C-alpha cells in the first residue's frame, strides 16, 4: 500500500498547510535567485519533525522548476563527501530532467537540499570494527559553510534543532544563511487536509473523528496522515471505534521519528529525551528496532554490534520483569537506543520502516491461543493440577489420544463440554473428517473402545493381583 505522506505531499507552496508567512519568505527568496544571487544564498528551515519543512523545500523546487540535489546527513556527513557532492553541485551548472543543459543565466537552477543538517558531526570517529580504512566524519559543518560562500545554486538546510547546527564551526551559518522558523499548523488546517485525503480515497468518515486525529497530532502533519491511513486500512467507512487502534499515547514523538533518530543520528541525549515523550513499552520498541535493523544497517560489523546491544537490552528487560526492578529499564533503553545509534560506522539511505512481523503473527494466532488456553483450563480444573502441567499433558498426550481414538474423543467432548471450534483445533486439518462423528454424541453407544476386551481382561488380572497381595 502506498504511503499517503508521499502520495499527498504538496506539489506547490500554496498546498503547504499553515505557516503562511514562512511560505511567503521562501517565495521571496526564490524570486531573488531569478534576478541573480540573493544576499544570503542558503535557507535554514527549522522546526519540529513532521510539520512540513522538507515538503515545503521540495514544493519550492518544483514550483520554480529547479532540479533537486537532495542529501541526507546519513548519506553525506564528512567534509570529503560534502565537497564531492554538494560543493561540486553548488558551483556547476545544471541539467533538466531530459538531460538538457540549462544555463543559470537563463533561469536554470538546482536546489541543494541537506536534510537533518543539525546532525552533522565534527569529532573524528575511527572505525575499530572493520579492516577497511578508518571512518571519519570530521569537518562536515565547515564544508557546508565553505560551500554556501561559493555557491552559484540555492541551498536549503533542514534542521529540527537550530542550536545544534550553529554550535562549534557552524556558528558562521548565523551570518551567511537566512533562518526561517516553522511553527505547528492549526488543528483545523490539519483536519481540512485529512478531509481532502478522505474525499480522494472515497472514504466516508465522521468529521469528529478527523478533528480528534488532528488534535492528537499536536501539529505533526505526518503523524496525522499516518494515523488516518492506519485506521482506513481495507476500509471505506470509518466509525469512531476505529480510533481505539490509535490508543491514547502522547504524540509528541511517534515511533517512526524515534526509529529515524536511532538509525540516522548519534545524538544519544536527544534520543533519550525524545523517548521520554513517547508512551511506549521498551519491549515493544525493541521489536520495532529488531524488525527494521537488518534493512537499515548493511555493513556486517555495524549490524553485529547493533544486535549485540539489542541482546543486552533484552537481557535487562527480562531481569526487569523477573525481579520487578524497573530501575533496570533505563539500562535497557540506553542499550537499544544509544547502543544501536552508535554502532554504525557507515551512512545508509532512507528506508521505509515496517511493523514488527512477530506482532502481526501473534495477532493472527490470538484466537488459537485463546482456544488452547480454554481447553487447558478445563483439563487442569478436572485433573486438579496446575495449568502448566495441564499444558504439558494436552500437548504431549491428549491431542494424540483425541485424534487416534474416536471413543476417547467423544467421551472427552462430553466430559469437558468442548465446542465445535475447540474440537476443530484439537483435530487439526488432517483429521477434520472425524468432526461429524465426534459432534454426533449419540454415536458413542455404537462405538466400542479400541481393544475393549483386552482392557477388561487387564482390569480383572489387576484385581486378582491386588487380592493376592492383600491375602498375603
């Protein structure tokens, strides 16, 4: 299913909801490039995740027919890579989508777009986990500053935290780049966007539901669209009950933003602070990380070290529940978040994050597990033993006896008052032909137990043996 955040991404600046003054500033800056070069050749778009910064930048480029050279700090963060890609793009001319050369004198421009620019690092990191050359991400900010000074093409830096960007060697950016702050759009604007999406998708939905989704998003447009898509999965008529799927968690940071920060950044303190705003059980987050980690980290050493952190986190979670010592949670969270984040020594492209497969399978087998639990409870109650022993007996003996001896099956059906679904579960697909005979309890009179005569003989012999023992 196509991601609605991409499907309904704004194509023009007028389609970007909220931040009208910000949009006007971006338009004015783009017009200055038509007349030559503006005084400040770079924009810094700052604001919390999901409010439309990247969408606005892409819409600006499409509106002005600029080709886009998009970089992510996960793709290029050190000085050499930035110079090879961004700097060369900034000083050279551009081509259109058909490969035709367009001179900047005739309006041909390319937009150099650097996302997550506040995650540019300056410290040198040596790769101790590979036999390859040492990995270094030194000088990324300085390379960006130098690129802006000599650029012949527009540059946009997108950040969540402006102050992380201007720290250290990034301080000069305050002078050479124009800061534009994005603010949370009004819930009513988000509601209208969701309404338009519903109309295009032919979805019937109550307006109050849309208002609830918009209010819960707290200005995060991406989160609101994702929520709408999740409750509309395989449905065209949405009721208020569908909101139960979303829960009532704090939407300050959703799970996708946390995953993005873990996989794309190394700012442990920022990850930890954002985790505090996400109302999610650490064991559930561990499943999300485990599901998407092999798709994200392609280097064997990075993946191995990250999985080592996950295994240690799982160990601490197990001790937490076993000992009821929830102070150990913090160790588990730091290992699964910071440990995985600092395990990478390479840069990887963006990926689409998937829902944990284990949870999907567990949900699909919920009815079977409930059925098995119900049967175990009946057996344990009758036999006066624990459910653990009842489970062992059910799995190792009861099922085989039930499938192989129809007399036993009918007797147990009556004894435990087993319903049709429970009998189907015990028989399995291969023995489904016995279901009618077992359900027809009257047939028990016409069915003799297997080796009935032998059983009676053994009982008589046992009685004689007991009598002889007592006589002695």
